[in-house]
C-alpha cells in the first residue's frame, strides 16, 4: 500500500510523450502511424468511390462508415477473448496479415474494374475485421511495453498515433483519389500494414502462459461479458461510449456529403475536412494529461460532449469551408478526448486477466454505436436532408451530457489490477478433472447477531465479486435455529472454472473478502466446503470395485 501514492505521483508527472523513451513501444507506435495512414486513406477512397458509383446516394455513402465500424462491433469481442487466452503478439500478427491480404485482393479487383458497391462494402468489412482482430491485442499489450507510470500517457499516445495520421491522411487520400483513382488508395492501404506487422514480428514479448489450460472461446467471451456486467465502473463506460457513438456518428458518416452538397467541393475538400479533425485530435491529445490533473474525467467528458454538439449544429448551417473546417477541428479535439477518457477508464479498472476483453467490449460499444448511428443518420439524411440530420444529431449529442447525472464516470484512482494468489490450496480427495462439475462452494460465517445488518451489507459486495470472477447462482442464507450462523453459497460449472475463478482475485477483491471475514468470530479457521454436484463417476459401480484414486489435476491456482 505504501507504494501507491508514489505510483500515482509518477503517473501524474509523466509527460505526454514520455512512453516513447521505451524502445519497444516507440517502434510499434511509429509503425502504427503507417497502418493508420493506410486505414484512413482506405476510408477516403472507399467513401468517395461509393459516392461516384451511387451518384451520391446518402444511404449507400453512410454504409461505408458502417462497414468500417461494423467489424469492431462483431469481431472485437472474440478478438479480445483470444488476446486474453493466447499470445497477444501472434493474434496481432494474424489480424494485420489478414487486413493486408484483403486490401491486396481489393486492389486487384479495383484494377480489373470488378468492384461494385456491395463488393466494396464487403472488402471494407474484411479489412476492418483484420484490424479489429489486431486492435485488442495491441491495446492490451501496451501495459507490457511501458512502465506503470507511463501507462495513461501511452494510452493517449495510441490515440495520438491515429490522429496524427488523421491530420494528413484524409487530405493525402483525397489527393491520391483525385490524381490516381481509388485503386491506388486501396493498394497503399494494403502496403502500409506491413511496417506494423514487421514491428510486432520482431517484438520479443515475454509471454507468461497461464498456469491453467485456456478457456474455450465461448466461455472466455461469457466470462468477459459477465465481468463487465457486474463491474459498475466498466458498465458505465460502455453505456456512455455507446450513447456517444450513436449520437455523434453524423460527421464521419455524412462527411463526403457535407463536402459535396453543403460546401460544393470534391474529394480534396473532404480530405481537408477530415484532416482538420485529425489536427484537432492531436492538439487535444497533447494536453490531455495536463487537463486530467485539473478536472475530473466526468467534467472533461461533459465539456467535450457539449463542444461536439455545438460543432454539429454549426456544420448544419455552414456553407463555408473555413467555418466547417473549424467545426471539424473542434470535433477532432472533443471526440479524441472522450474516446481517450473512456479508454483510460477501462484500462485502469479492469484486472489483467480480462483487460483485452474489457477493451474489446469498449471498442465494440463505441464503434457499434457509430456503425448503427451512421446507418440511422444516413436514413434521416435521405428523407430530410444532410443539414437536418446534422442538426438533429447535435441536439441528441447535447442530451447525452445529461447521462453524467445518472451514470457518472468512475473517479480515477490507483487500482492494483494484478492477480493475487492465495497461500493455501483446497484439499482434493476425489479423482477430479478440469471438466468435473458442477462445483458448489459454501463458506460458513459465525457472526454476532448484533452485527447482522453490517455483515449483510458487506456480503452483498461479495455477491458482485463472485459474479465478476466467474461464480453463478450466488446466495446467502441464515440459520433459523442459530441466528449467528450464515452460509454463503455459489457454484461454478466445472472444476476448471473454479480454479480459474480463484486465479482471478486481485488485491481489491481480497480486501472485500477481508471486510466480510472481519465479522466472522471463528476467524481464519472458518469452514469452507467444496462439493461436487451430481457426482456420477466418483462412486463405485459395484461393492467390490475399488474407489477411484485421487488423480492429480495439477492445482494451478489458489
């Protein structure tokens, strides 16, 4: 505990660019600039090519943004589970390789004039799927590439990398499309993934394999979702990110139409507008660390949500490239700040065992909101016009600031998210395997009846803890004949799930357990029972059959 103030102080003093002093992070971060340039050039090329092929149909143009974001909504969650289960470096390499291959195939098809609107959308989804597979592994591995003191700044730098590219990438993409056509933009996109693939290939990550066999992918996804559901801080961030993405999707979804119909410009105009967004994002990111020292995350988010709303309303009435460019600049500042603050909120509160899954859920909620919002606002623009859609979006964005009154972001505090192992192991006399189960756990407490209410309130915190870490069907019972006797009970589907649950406890979890234990008059010697429910196979088939001997299952967790 004595190290926590020093840790917080070091984190506060770390400059915005301090993580770049660490070689591994610096190499990967610089390489990520190229991949972000490629992704943005793809977005401009695809959006303007769709505008050309469909003669500016708002619904189809908006679907390009949906296609870019949809993979993050659908792929990010299983990608996060894979990143927590296996070597994150290899998962990142697989995702980047798939994105580069898909981009190369799209380039060939475009060169042969075989691209139709739906083929274009399909390959945009495939490329986005590769990036979505890579992204949780990259974000979750930042903590392995920098020191704890540099982590918040490194998270912000991840956003800066994207926004530095966004400062120039869209304008460059617009020039490329105007000068050489969309097929060249698609080819550059494919090539620009390669430096990042090489950087990850040469990263010698110290992969510490789990002491337990990896979960099945379905179980891993469920575990991550249950943790988020029963963790109020993470649940709040997810809901706020979803609402913000839904409401603010108009400026990206309708960007080509803002340039063409409201400003009477071309692809270069569209690129300039997106470039203004990137410049604004970088400008805001540089000062994020300083602003977080002065104000709470919640106060900052409310300010930037209101700035986004005002900028969207400005875009709805502006017919000047300069005014619209300024509005895009402010949106860039505001959106980057909100996304970074949400991201930081997840990374600083999620335990290491579920970090990638929590980040993938955050990415899924934010990008899913943008994807659905792009479709919705595109439909509004089709029926009522681009200006009306922008004005309505601005009003809805302003309304999301009120969510802070009922769903305030968690206060920032230093949380130890590393797993803490128990010093004792359960006694096992049955021949269990990792798939044996269900397993029922009972904990007995002897509590002074005068402390019943206080103990009950402490036990309610245990309920959330058990559910977050993998327990099901939690209950608390009190003996009607002996009011001092309480039984806490929950179950795990298998013995393997129970071992993983015990392997997930953090110091904060142990503090909650210690609070409940403080009411127990028996003390450390209290009774803990573990039952094998429906114990078929653990009994003799015939009287003369010997009892099965205890098979070592390699108890690998407390």
